[in-house]
């Protein structure tokens, strides 16, 4: 069922932060626009049903939290969010993208967590010259695309899988079995892990590809047990990850074969897994335990509004909303001027990256463009990781 949500908020200045200050110094003051102060229409496309429904909802929650925090207008234009469910299905996602662009006349498409959907929508966006801000999907294919109105404010698979490959090789084992859901996101995560792992001298003994929605992982776990690798690297979205970790634990593998992964643990899967999460090592970019003032405020505000803790997906949405809002504010809300909007988002991202690098975050590898053409990035709260430990 299609739902629409209208956010009505009051105007405030966006230039107080570091990214805003950089924008003010790098962009010329916008001219008075000969345009109506009609609402800014954002088409939020995400997987609100299916295996990653919780991720989609949290992403949207993060967006709404930021827009509420600035009062909900940008340059005197009210923010209107039109919510569409892609059902984790590329064909449905494409249909919903067409509706948003051609019927709802949105100023941009935002969201999209599922990599397979993100790629399908990208091809359509290029045909329509639609503005497209990905605040979730990590497929590396987006990194290499040079479509001028495409931006990603979250991460690429490369940015987590590559450092994990190096760490796993140095600390856990020179041989490995990988397991990931058989779709674009899973394939990409493993490819971005395998490259640097093998380059260091590691050997991938087997790649295992369960289909999305697998409920019984026992055939794959029996295979892992018989191979007996020093370590595994794994990725499944949402409920698939919960079932995989539970069954991996029940098979008695975790005590013998460390389970590592790509965002396979977050604040929500921990609550579902309980003690089964103990011992899992998972790469991520944000947890609610990050100890800095910005994150503490984010957690407190999120809990107050949604009665739950934020996770990586909440952070994705918040950062995406901030990048969009600061860029639009800098150009007086002129979303129709796509070239100027693209330049403004680029300025936000460059300023945010400078702050992130200054605080000790990992720099991009010069041999691989995780931030191509200044079309990825955004200012988050700080990187984190889960190494779930405990007793009993």
C-alpha cells in the first residue's frame, strides 16, 4: 500500500556547522529566485516490507529526526516526504521510482537500502535525468558510476570489506570461507573482501551463496564444518543474518571457527539474537555506543522521538537528510537547478570529509575511488565496530 507523509517544519539557518560554513565561503550568495515557495518533494523509496523492513524504517526515522531538528523547512520551502515501498524487489522499485518521478513530480529520490533495487533505479534515473541520493545501498557499482546527479551519503562495500580483509588476514587466518546472500549486495560485499584478502596472500577456500530468504542454513553450515576453515566472513541482510548466526551457534561452529562479517551485527540484530551474538565480529560505521557529544545527542533525541535506539540505518538517514538540507539551503532551495544542487552537495561532502579525516577516520585508498567525483560521503557521528563479547 502506498502512503504519503508530509513533514511541516519551520525555517532555520543551516550554516552553523562546519559543512555549512564551508558552503557559505565556497558558493556565491544565491539570487532571489523567481519561483514559488512550493514544498520540496522528496521521494523516499525503500524496502518497507520484507527482510530489511526495519532498516528502511530506521533510515526514514533518521531523516525525519534531522528535518524535525531544523524545523522542517529549507529556504522557506516546506519539506514533503512521499514514502514508497520497493518490497526489496528491483522491478517493484523501478515501478515506484517511475511513480515518484513522473506522477508525484518529486525533486529527488532519496533512500534505497537494497543494492539490487538501487542499481535498477539508477538506470531509470539516468534516463530521466532525475536527482538521486542513495542513503543506504552499498554496492560498489554506484561508486564507479559518473552520473552527475547521483550521490551516496552512506558507505560502499569497499569501505568496510577492505579494512576487514586486512584485519582478518593479520589476526584470524590466512584461509577463509565466505558466505553471503545471493543478490547484488551480497556479491559485492564478498568481492570487495576477496580482492584485498587474496592480494595479501590469503586463500578463499569456498564461496557459499544461500538465496535471499533462506530459513534453513544447515546444508551450508555442514559444508563449513567439513572444510573447517580458520575463520569465515559473512553477510546477510536483516532476518537472514539473525537465522544464520543463530544456526551457526547451534551447530557449535562459533567456538571453533570465528564468525566475522559486514554489518551482520547491529543494535537491532543484537536484541533479536541475545547470547547468540556473543563472539561475532562485525564491521560497521556507527553504533549507539559511540562516545562523542554529537552521537550522544543523536541517541538521546532518537530515543525521545522513537522510543528505540538508533542504528547504522538511522545514521544513514540522518546524514542523508543533513547533506540534502544543507545543500538546498545554500542555493535558496532551488531544487530545479540540478547542476547547482549537485555542486552544493559536493561542497557539503568535501567539507564533511575534511572534518572526518581530521578526527582520525580512514582515508580513501588512492588506488580506489570510494568517493569518486565527490559523490560519496557525508558527515556522520564517528566510525564504530561490534566485537560482541561476554560471559555465560
